[in-house]
C-alpha cells in the first residue's frame, strides 16, 4: 500500500512537472512579435496595478478596524495598565501585612 501510494505521487509529479517548467517559455512562438510582448507587458502591468489597489484597500480597512478597536479603550494596553495597578496595590498590601498591619492581611 505504501509503495503504491508513493508510486502514484511520483507519477503525478512526473506528469505535472513539465507543465510548470514550461509556464514561461522564452521560445514561445506566440510571443515572438514585439506587439505580442507589448500586449503581454501591458496586461501584466494592469494585473499588478489591480492587485496593488486591492492590497492597499484591504490594508486600509484593516488599519481602520484596528484604530477603531484601539479607540474604544478596551484594548490590551488598558487591560495591562489595570493589571499593573492592581498588582502594585496587592504588593503594597502584602508589604503592609508583613510589616504587622493586620487589616491588610485578608
């Protein structure tokens, strides 16, 4: 069973490898003319610009949501500050208890 599945994976890889290797063939007969290369270059540039616009829009939305979440005051920094204040209060109470002030020894 193990040998059969390994052979199957190797066979699929051997079939698919030539397709990916020739994805950008420099000897492609359809790309020999200057006009075809210019069209291809323009199409690639347009696709890159569209992708850049999409990424910028996505990042702007993410940043807007992040800033909105930070502005609510429920963020990590506020929680961390509250934790630090409580820990400072608790340490003072422990120090007072150890110093003999029994009202802090709850």
